[in-house]
């Protein structure tokens, strides 16, 4: 494998985050870049844009996997726009391309990404996001974090050798 | 629109259901067929096969939207195998093709289907399945049912004019 | 396998056919239905609509695998709308779901479907459609037909046991 | 838009190229890197690997958009593996992510990529690859090149402002 193979971490979350979530996302992006990780996300606004802005501010690499047909839909901090044309099916590519996933807030799109990640055995760290129970029993697969730093550290520690 | 346009309801759930879940799925399939609905599912085994078997036993139409590359992977009660070749991205097609979704048990694949349905505004009825909370608050989007009859009635009542 | 498993044939072609191509497509649809085959297509207008109209007029079953997010985009002769939300990636599902493909006219979308079918080893019958050469050598994989009857007969004869 | 937004060019072609095609692909990769372009491809072997090897040897950035579920399927010269899990539907992402496409040899998978690119209005430069005619008339949309240098220059000149 290429020595230059990037260590990729996904940041997922909604297009319309609260100010607190946006701040968390930017800090997560910043810290991922500082630690040399490459950021992958869905490439649009909100949490995705805040995370890319944070990563860019520290010289990090940012990948946006877009649902639509044009790279012009990417937020301005995406350096590598992947144009899929497959709509929400791109959610699957976002998480499968990562060694770990950090979920920040988010709605049903984010929930679908969490589900696809867990189904693929990819660790998910959660900041103010979904929690799950199945048939009345709590499912603890989403690993909670309280701060951006904690989320990034857990993600990098858990990043598997996929 | 064709007067012959089918009223399609999705049944989703895992490949390895409990005996109780399999029984529920078969009964759901039977009742959907009795009421003239067309069944769509992921086309494989477990809940999917039980639901198709139930629907077939009442002369219903069954559609299986398959993840792989061959119609031969469909369970024997699928009359119309749709072969997508797109893996889990087919989960999105299963729910988007339906006017309502009945979730029975299930694991993360089922959770991804629930998420995609809710994101698309398609009603989801749950039997022994996931429940969700977001940022500490219960999300009541999954409509609970206790019996196959209740699930089918709710699904048909809520089936929107998509 | 279900004795009720449908024998599915795809009809592919452009959204803006010539009058002659539309007439061919309608006749192909009619003959497929007469011979008991189920029609699958991309579900939209032009060749797709003409073929569905022909099949419907003979009581045939019609499946439309749609690129977008709503069954309402299907032409009025589609009885079973499959809603994929994956854009042109649905072209792959159209051909993979069929045991043989009949291509009528068409532009680059049709060409992509021909390519995906040939890649999957699914026979393609061509009426006034693309022809191919590779590195200067004619590729004869597209089986030519002159009439709707000839195309349907060849498709049904070549329909593999996929 | 980010000043750091990459200028991405796709190289497409088969997994089992002739020695001459592999040599062309490596030279194309090398020259794209020298001119500062980022290479995107399907991430596997053959033409894809040769192009990535060439680009890597000149310090270029290489993206591989993979059909399967693991980054381990990428060739060793892919620095950024995008893991789609959608099989051949990833072909669409390969070409849509590029501002121009260079096709080298190739079989039906490559033909599908050419078709998807032309459908999206993305320029395609051909080296020893498919040629097309439609309804008996030559289609000259694939721009021929004789050498790697000519192909790269044409691709960079035609790379649209997508």
C-alpha cells in the first residue's frame, strides 16, 4: 500500500446545525488536520462546511462526496469534490471511505450514515447526536464524546486498519 | 396515471429474524396481499422471505430489490426481482418505492432504511424494531404497532399520495 | 424459484425518439406483452413511454425504474414504479433486471445501458441504434434486428437463464 | 471556491491492458502529475494502476473510486481511496468527478464510462479506444489522440469550468 495513503476520517452532520454544533464541527476539522488526518464529508453546507473550514485553516486535506451532478455544489473549503450523481446513496460512500466517523448533531440523513457505518463495522463517535435502542434495549454502538478534542482522539484511536 | 398503478408497501427487516419476527412478517405479507397491496422488499431471506411467502400465499404481487448482480439471489417467493448491483444503496430504492414502510425487528441495515424513509417523508410503522432519540429527546417518527393487523392497517391508512 | 417469477425484458431508448422509433417501441411493447413477457424500462417518456403504452394495450405488466425521487415522474403506463433516487445509476438496474435488452435509437444514456448490459453478459438486440468498434475493429455484440417482431423474437430466444 | 480546489482529470481503461496500453497509461499519469493535475480513476489494476504509478512517480495526487467495500482493493499507488460499495455505478462518479476524461483501450466498462461522460458533457479523449456510430452515422464525440502527450494536452485544454 502507498506510504502516501491518506488516513481518512469522516465528519457527518446536518446542513442546518445549531451555532454550537457548527463550532464543534469547525474545531473537529481543525484538530483532524493538525493530527494529519484527511477529512471526508458530504461536501455541502452546515456541519460539512464548518468542518472543512476548520481543516482548511490548518492546512488539512478536504474531500467532499457530493450527491448531485456538479462540483459547483461543494462548499468553498472542499479541495477534492467527488461528484457522484447518486443522491443520498452517496451517504454510503462518505462513511465507507473513512476509518472512523464523527457524527455531530444531524437529522435523518445523518442517521442513515450512522446506520451504514455501523453496518460496515466502522466506529462512530457521537457529539450531540442520535442515540438508539432496539426492541426496548439500549444500543451503545455510538461512542459518545463531550468535546471536539475527545471526539477526534477517539476517532483516531479507533480508526481501524480497514 | 395508470389505473393499474400498484399501491406498493415496503416490508423491511433483518436476514436472521427471531421466530416471532418471521411469523409477524409472514402475517404482514398475507394481510397486505389480502388488501390488494403490492409488497416490495430487499428480496433476500429472513423477514424479506417470510413476508414474500405470506403475500404469495394470498396471491399477492411481490417485488424484491436485490443488492447483488443476479436475480438468482432472490428468495423463491419474489415474483419481480429488480437487480441493482449497487449493494446497500438498494436500501434507498426499497423505501422510496413504497407509500409506507413496515419495519420488523432488524439490525443496522433496517435502521438505514428507516432513516432513508423518514428523510423522504415516507411513513414508517414499527413492529419490535428500533426506537430513536436525538440529542437526548425522544423521536417519535416511527409509528408503533403491536400486531401484524395493526401494522398493515396503519400502513395502508398512512400511505401517502406520493 | 417461484413459478410466478416473471420473464423480464428491458426496452431502452431515448426520451425524444423519432416518430418511427416511437412506433417501433410501441410495437415491441405490444409483442412482449402478447408473448407473456414483463417489460422493464427507465420509466420516463419517449421510447420508454411508447413501449409501456404498447405493453399495457395488450394487458402486459410494466415496470419503470426511475432516476428521481418520486413515482409521479413515471409515464402513465408504468404499473410498477421503482423509485431509486440514484440518477443515471438506475440505468444499470434497468438492464441487470432483464434477461435480454432491446435498444431502440437512443443517445448516450442508451449507450451507457448497452455497455452495462454487455459487461454483464446480457444479450442486446438493436433497432436503429448504436454500433461499436474498438481500436479499429468492429464489435458485433449488439445483435441487429430490422423489425419489432424480429427484435422481440430474438430477445425471447436469447433470454438467458440469469 | 477554494483556491486549493484540485483540477481533476480521469483516466479510464481496462483491468487487463496490452503492454502498449499500460505504457501509455503510465505516461499519461506522469504527464498529468507534471502539469499539476490530480488523477481520478476506478482505483483497481491495469490501466488504472499504471496511470496511478505514473502520477505517483512525479509526485502527483491520485484518487481511486472503488466499486467494492474495502480500501484494500485499491492499487498501491492510490493515495485517496473512495469506497463506494455501489459496484459499477461507481463508473459514473469517476467521470463526473473529472473536468475531462482520457480513455485508454478498455472494454465494456470503459465504454459505459465514455457514455456517462458524454451524457454529462464532459470531454473524452481517446487513445486506442472505442469509436461509435449511431444509426449508421459516425459519432465523433470521442476526441482522438495518438500519444500520451497529445492526450494530456487536449484534456487539459478542454477541461471545462464544471
